[in-house]
C-alpha cells in the first residue's frame, strides 16, 4: 500500500516542493531564487527523513531504495535548499536525520546503489556544512554536539566499520566517500578542531586498507582500477599535510602518506603511469614545499621548534622511504627515474646547501636556548642536516649496490658502464659536490659506493 501511495502521490509532491528549478535569470548570471523557509517546507524535509528511516527498517528493499534516493533533493545541485532567512537553515535537521538513517546497519545492508547514492550524497553535504564552533564555548577545538560535520563523521565512521556493511559499498563509491572525508577535514580546519581532521585521516586509512582485495589481484585491469581508486585517497591525505594550520594534523597526514606508500598497493600499479606520477606529483612536491616553508620561518615568530624538527624529519622520510622501497620498480623506467632522482637532489641541495648553512651560522646567537632548554634554532638546522645527509648517503649506497652509481673519475677500464649509470652518476656527484654540507664527504662517499 505504501509503495502505491509513494509512486502515485508522495514522490511527485516532494519533488515539486523541494527540487530546484533554475529561473531564466540564472542563465543571465543572476543569483538563484531562494525558498522561504515555511512550516510547510520544513514538514516536507522532516517527512522525507522519517520515511527514509522507516523504509530502511522494512523488508521491501525496492521501495527503500526509491525513498532513499530522494535524499538527493534535500541538497544541491538537485535540491532547492537555499533558504531565506538563512539563519533558519535545516542543516542540523538534515544531519540528525542522516545519523538516524545510518545507524540502522541491518537495513542498509540490503539496499543497492540507488539508495547508497542518496545516503552518501547527504553525508557529503552535511560534511560541508559543519565546522562552526558553539557560541556557548569559547575554547578552540570544540564543536557543537549537533554540528553537521560531526554527525556526518559519526555516520561515515559507522558505515565504514560496521561488519554488516563490509560488502555493501562497492569500490566505485569510494571516490564519493573520499570527497566527504575531505570536507570533514576542511570542517575541522574551519572550526579549529584538529580532532575532527585527524579522525577524517583515519577514515582515509580505513579506505586504504579496504583496497587490500584489489591489491591482491595482479591482472592489468585490476591494477588500473586500483590506481583510479588509490590516487584520490593519496591526494586527500596530501591536502591537509600541505595546507593545515595545525602541526599535529600535518604530522599525522605526512606520516600516514608515508606508511600508505610503503604498503604493497604501490607494487600493484603501473610504474610509468602510476608510481612515477605519484612520486612526481605528490611525494616530492609535498616534501619540498614543506621543507622550504619550515626552514623559512621568520626568527621573530614564536614557534615550537621541537614540532618543527619532528615535521622536518617526517618530510625527509617521505622523500626517501617510498623512493627506496620502490627503487627496483622505478629503475625499470629510466627517464622517469632520472627525473625523480634529480628532483630529490634539488630538494637536498636546498636543505643542505651553502645558503641554509650560512643562515644557521648567521642566526646562531638568535637561536639561544628557550626557557625550557629544549631546542635551539642552531640545533634544529644541525639535526636536520645530519638526518638529511644520512638519508642521502644511504640512498647513494643502495643505488651503487644496484649498479646505478659509478666513479666517473676512475681509470678502471675493465668495468663496462651503461649509459644510464653514467648519466645518473654524473648528475649525482655534481650535485653532491655543490652541496656545502656534503662536499667534504664527496670522496669518501665515492670510494665507499664504488669499491
């Protein structure tokens, strides 16, 4: 009986009241019309939410999918929820309805792609509408209990962790979930709530582990599928690592990105169009930009140098650990490998070069001990140089052991040197010779690497 009423009356009624229909003025660049928030409109929204809750508890999955799909008209682009007056918006109302729908995991385990599309669309919308701190609480890091982004996180966390729903979400839905998580991280930034941002990163890690089944398959089609699902996750992790104002969020993101790239997923994707692009477009630019920003902090700015040192160490690890872990695969693509190695040498030249060394000496007096006697600026630069030099030397020794580095000045004519090894060796020794901190060790590294 309900299916008959829904198909003949209710569906058309809700669509006519809530679906956004652009006026002719929108095409000319004018602002879209708003809907005056009246009790009738609010009742329509409440009615859809209640019907979604009720039908998801029933046994008729067909009608449940139809009703759940109408959640798309509660938010843009289909929905006309551009309310007037704006302070009477229904975001918290929608978020509470989302949570009541999501917590019924037994019912959601029966729905199909149509129903999931409506639920995940509402999750993404609620995630974008949160991040506003409670007016009653002046402490940073706290959001209101009914904040839409918190409700979206609770719903998404339950959906991803519920055993009943483990096989319900197909891989093609993951990019939409990734977009929702990115909105959650941004909401944490807006609300100065690092806990929400870090919790969002944890959800990205859950999605990464879900790809284990794809990574276990070695055929070409699955490797392309894995790459298309994996790269959005890596980009979502990279964003807060680069842009977050909170040091703890940046550190968590950089550490998670490094660990993610060390998993076996990277060995299951194409090297030239997958792994090399990830190194060139994500790892190396992020590490380079963060190292540059951290070393250029003004000296009159109060900054936690211990936190800065931790982040520098994480950036150096991000630069070298994935490179060495996937080195055998990277070497198989000669030109791309040379480009990656040159980019890494450029970053290390900036980190260990003459300019940063003189900068450390110049401001040695300004780097006096803090009141707690923890870290000085001079010690920060020195420790960073030592760590970077150690990682660089280790990479050189590994390359030499694989036959990719030779001594160009050697008179030994018995060794046959490939063109690739010759080119990489010339670039490497020239770069190290130009690095102020490493120049004294050039001959020692050459003899150790090429003996």
